[in-house]
């Protein structure tokens, strides 16, 4: 029962991927991905309910573990994947119309997206640091060809940088894992338990301090690379701007957070082994550096997909800031931020993909007057940007407020003040760029593409995502209970 | 075999492992670099086997065979085929010249010995004493990644880095659990395959595999 519940979120997308491999992308199969995402969402809810009421589910002799945090992350993966997969048919049809794709590339797209989802779900339910590493590195190789989907010079360049920087970053994390394993074996843990999060946290006080310090620093640096944190962040704007829109949505909306959750789980071990100061300092440095890079590069930004990519870095920096505070309130806020950012960023990237298809350019100054020319994508894009800027009633308003309050309460007044100053800078830059895109006279003077009704139908998944973010922002229900159960697992 | 013979084999293999890493930084012909990577992979397999004999761990023989096959056979073979396809064999203009590179390698080896102290102190086995060798290969790999301009040189740097990590795993803890080792090897193989395909695409898009040409994307 436990095994089935924990394996299902991995098996469902894997099976969908195999089906796509044989059947290809056609009229009858194009919603298979959406069904698979809905399956992940359903199993995530089932797992979360079970974990909150009956305790954590363990399976496969301790290699898989379904605690409330895993359940929560599965729900976020499922929800964001649902939006991205539901938006994929319209995106691929648009690419086909612009003669950018053929049947083979559509099949490859569908297969790789499902493999990507399976690897992310495995990383979330994995209970063993080694297994989680393998799953996260697998996401890099699977998404490499998705980033390079268009095969243009820019796409090849982005894919190369993405694979090299992420693989090197994550290899450093592997070195950290190996060192931690050696320390755990030395502390008397058995071969199978020496990499289990649970066992490591339980025996953390017995770990050698110096070796653990080295291991934790490498793990934070390595998984930080995959989570878009400085200093190994430079792949992110290239990859997120070159990937097809639904893939950008998945990479930005959930992959960053899934890597980040590994840092959260490692922090739990390190806080016992080394005291709370060490990881907190690392995280504060990474958070402020990331926020500074993002804010400064957002100011002069000329490309709206890169703008969204840097906005992801900004939000990852903010989450790291909250995690550094480490109190239950801060961690609940961070988890809420993961959910809100995932859905909001998915809608923003998918809307930006539609705008790119309609205008043929991703330059901000070339798409003025969007609100008048194609009101539906412009409306969803604008609303998604409002979500990302943290306006009420959307969830990010509540979570940013929570992070700030918890940070001040935890005695991190200066870093929080510095961090939110940078957030304010990013806010101003994004608001100004988006305003320039939406308002003003249309320089292209082209006729609007298609009817408003068709545009609205194509954008339904994005609108649903935005409604959901507003709903969890206002009601908190049904996530509040789960967040309270999951937050202690992400910190002390 | 008695313990001291095992230790001698282990020390010899570790020495060869380090020499191969330094040699890869020294040579500018990519085919020679790939040959040295194969030597390093073989040395890694010998390290695993010697540790297996030393600690009476027969499972390690199978791991050693797998490691040897992958890192001395398959991966260098893939790199060699990519090299043949690209037709350019020399790292013509590395960012750092050979003499400075070798000086840097010496400094990195010293750094590795300093950094490895907390780990080497964990236990006094012959493997743990040789541990800095693995870290040195990691650092040399990182150096090669930032100092070389050909796509294949970066792949070679990445392989040095990964061989180093595997060596640390063997020397510090007789290898990670088998399931994880298999997963890691599989991921490594996938990365190299992906990079090989990307090199081909890069060549058709840019006409060369010079990473200096990658300057379409910037802010």
C-alpha cells in the first residue's frame, strides 16, 4: 500500500512517457500529459492526507519516504505540471504554425517532459541523499534537449552552459554527499542508513564536525547551483529564456524548489551536527548575493523571458532568506512561497510564450501596446506579474509578509532589511518593464491573431492557476494544515 | 595476498591516478588527454580492487570491474569518437599556458592535501591517507573546466572531476552503496552522451567547438 502510494507519482509520468514514445504527439494523445499531471496531483494529495493523519509512509526498505513535506512538494509539482501540460497543446500548435516543429520534435518534447516529471517526483519521495542526487542530476540530462529544443545558436549555447554548469555544481554536491557518507560510516551508521535523511538527522550529533562542515558547504553550493542560487546561477537566465514556455514553467516553477528542498533537508541534519549558525550564515550569503544579482540585472533587462528568469532568482533568494530564519513561521511562509511562485511563474512563462509566438520577439521594447493588440495573453501576463510582485490577494503577499515578520523576530533584522530593499528594486524594475510592454502605441501595427474566444480558451489553464494562487492567498485552506505539518520537517 | 602488498598496489594506483590528472593538464593534444583519462579510469578500478582485497569486501571486485569498464573503456571511447567527428585535435589557445597550468596543478595538489586533513583524520587506513589524491583530481578538473576553450576539453575536465569524486568515495568509505553507485554511473554516462550530441549541434551551428563563440546570450 505504502509502496504503491509512493511509487505511483513516479510511475504515472513514466508510463505516460512510454505511451508518448510509442504513440507520438497527436490529437488523441495530446492531453495524456495533463492526465498524468492530474495523477501526480491526486497522489500528492493522497500522500499528504495520509502523512498528516496517519504519519509518514515508508517503503522500499527505507529508500522512499512520504512525509508531509514530500506530499506538499508533490502537490506543487502536480499543480504546476497540470498548468504546463494543459498549456502545451496550444504552445506546440503555435510552434507548428510558425514552422518551428515537426512530429518528431513534438514526440520528443512530450516524452522528455514526462521523464522530467518522473525524475522530479522521485527526487521528492526519495529518502536517501544518494538517490535524490541521482534523480536531480537526471533532471539535468533529461531537460538538456528540452532547453535546446529549437536548435538555434542561442538554444545550443544555452543547453551547453546549462548541462556543464549544473552538472559541475551537482558534482560538487556529490562530493559533499560522499564526505558526509564517510563521516556517517565513521559514526557507526550502516551502509544503507548512512545516507538516509532520517537516520542522518537522528545520529547527527555523532558526526565528525569538520568533515560535516565541509560536506554541508559543498551540498549547499551544489544543490544551490540547481536551485538558481549564486554563485553558480549563470545558467539560469539562458536556459529559462531559451526553453519552450511550458518547460520554462516547470523548470522555474518546481525544479528550482525541488532542489531547494534538498538544501532544507540537509539544513536539518547540519543544524544538529554543527549548531544552527553555520548553515544560516551560508544561506544568508547565498540569499543576499542572489537577490543582488537578480535585482541589478533586472534593472537594465531588455528581454522579457530573461526578466522572468531573473525574477525566479529573486524569489529563490527570498526563500533562502526565509529558510535562514528557520522558525516554523518562516518555514511555513517559505513553503507557501514555493506554491505561490510555482503557479504564478508557470502562468507568467506560458503567457510569455504565447506573446513570443504572436510577436516573434522576446525584446521588451519591441512589444509595446500589447494590451490593445492581444488583450487575453496580455491580461494573463499582467496578472501573473502582479502575483510575482507580491500584490494581495495573491499568496506571495502573505508569504513575503510572513518571511519578513519571521526574519525580524529571529533577530535577522539587517539581512532582512537589505534583502527586501533589493526585492523592492526588483519590484520597480519588473513593474516598469511590464508597463512598457503592455501600454503605449503598437509599433508592429499587426492585426490581432485569432478571435478573443479562441485566445481565452487557450489561456484557460493559466487563468485557473492564477485563480488558485489568489484562492490560497485569501483562504489559506486547504494548505494551512499541511504547511504546519510540513514546516517542522524543513527545519528544526 | 598479504596486507602490505595490497597497500603497495593501492599507493601505486593512487600515484598513477594523480599523474594522469596532472598529465591531462599538461598535454594539449586532445587525443593524448583522452588517453590519460583512460589511464586514470583504469587506476581507479585498481584502487577499488585493492581496497576490496584489503578490506575483504568481494563486492568491491564487481564494482571495480564496472568502474573500469565505464571509465577506462566506454567514456574515453565516446570522447574519442566525438574527437574524430570534430576533426580538431589541439587546444590551440588555452586561457592559461602550459607552464602556468602546471604550476597551478602543483598548488592545487598542495591545497588538496590541506583540505583533506579533516577527512584523512577520520581513520588511519592506507586508503584514507591517499585521499588527497582524489581531491586533487577534483580541483584539477575544475581548473581545466575554466581554463580551456574547446568543448571537448571541458568534457575532459568534467570527467577528471568525476573520477576524483569516485576516488574520494572509495578511499574514504570503500565506495557509496551499490545502488547509488549504479545511479551515479548512469547519470555520468547520460551527461557525456548529451554533451556529445550538443558538440555535434554546436559544430553545425557555429562551425567549430570553440566555447569563445558562445556569446549570443548575455545581459
